[in-house]
C-alpha cells in the first residue's frame, strides 16, 4: 500500500531522530545536531500541514526536547539529556493505569437507567455466562456532559465484576514515540485478552475516545494505521464466537463527532445525564459530610438552585462555600482559631459567581444524538 505524504514525513522524522540519538550517544556532536535539526524541521512541517491532528501535541513535545538537546550540544554538553526520548516503543505499563479501582455502585448517586443497562451487558454475563447463548455486548459507550460520573461508572463496573482495569486516555494511547500508536493499541488489547484467558474479566476504559475515533478530514501518518488497528481489535473483541470477558468502554463529552463505523461497534450507548433532583439530594448528603453547616442552611432550596449543574459543578459549590469561611479566618485571625459554620448566605454568594458548566444548547445536542443512536 502506497504511503500518504504525511506518513512519509513521519517516517523521515523517525529516521532522523533515531540517527540523532545514535550519534548523540556516540559523541558525534555535529552529526547529532544536524539530524536533530532535520527531525525538528519535519515535525514542524507536519504540524503546519495538519493543524488539527491529535499527534501535534506529541510532535511539539519532541520538537522542544530536540531543541533543548541541540542547545546543550552547542554549549558543549556531551552527555545525552536525561529526558531525551528513547527510540524504544512505550511499554504497556507506561501508557495505562491498571491499578484496581475501589468504587462501588452505592457511591454513585442515582443513574439508575445506566446502572441497569450495565448490569444487563456486563455484570449478569460475567456471573452467569451460561444464560447468554447468543453472547453479550462487549462495546459500551458512555456519553454526556463533563463531570457527571462516566469515569466513576467504568471504575464501579471493574469493582463489581472484579476485573482488571486498563484505564487510558487519548494522549496516552497516542505514541510517546513516533510511529508506535498502532503497536500500542495491539499490545493493549493483547494484554486484556491474556487476562481474560487466565480467567479474570478485563475492562479497557478509554476516556475522551472522540480524540481517537472521531470524524477526521485529513489524517496524519500513523493515525490511519492506529484507527484501522483499533477497528480490527474491536472486531476481535466483539466476535460472537468468542465468549470472552473483555469489554471496551469508551467515554465522550462529544458523541456527535464519533465516526459511524465506531458508533456501530459500541453495542450499548448509554447517556449519563446531569444529576436530577434525587441525585443532587444524594450528592448534598455526600458533600456535606465533614462540613460545619449553620442551622439556616436549607438543603431543599439549594437542591432547587443547582438544577442544571453537573456533579463536579455541585462539588465546586461546596468547595467554594468552605473556601469563603477559610479566607475569612485567614484575613481576620491570621489562620488562628477555627472557621465559623457555613451559612446559607455563603452558598448564595458562591452561586452568584458559579453558573452551570453545561449550556441548554449543549443539552439539546445530547438529546438529539441520544434519540438517533440510543442503544440501552
């Protein structure tokens, strides 16, 4: 297959960067400088030609590192910089978080519809696979406004089924070294399959998945290969003949930018909305724990006043109220003594300055997308 112009440029950058690092380690200063300069030139050209490409941030990081190293070489430093990128592929444990989460269902306020869909798609098949002769959904998409619990839901699933939890974001799966993105994707899925084969469910959670599989105009270099590899790996996971417990869970705040081939592969598409009245009531109970509140604080009024606020918005409101009384202590007593109780006036002042982070227009976009692609 003929390479695109962007792929050729990327491979040239890799070639010159590898040569620069080799010459640098060998002490051939002038050769190293010339190769670093060529790699910088090509990477900057890629950024200019494809300004919307997600790799640009990584390219820019390499440019800055190479520039720094060139300056050190010109100043006579011969030892390679400690932060100089390696030419070796990034290892899996460097790009994913596999630490076991400890989030339980009852720690997530409300979201009953989402929890029900998750139980049917993941929890029940893990506990009784014999009841699912036609297989079960293995691709799940959480979408909705930021700060409403999508990541918490994914972590709670891992806790509920005692699964290995591979948590990555768009920045970490994109290669930290040029040309390695598709290899990262392959290694990620291979590791999850090995875990499942050993008898333990595996969850691959990808935050901001729209950055990886969103609709593209011009695709740069390895991005095409990475997206094709992702499709291939998802098809392997979704194969109905493979009754394994590997799940791919994606989260996005912008579902409307997802490419349709990827949308189809997420068999369950679950809306995680702004917290309703009951959810906000639960959050108030959680966030007031440990705070010193005055008797005039009326929870029902505050629950009504925070309609349209996300979960993180509500947490910020409580943090803001606590910050007000702490600032008052510092200004009046120089950090001596104890803070006074938080009053209703404190909350009113915070709410004057802190509005919801999600607009009505944005909510309408979520509703329309849900009506078109809902799959609970």
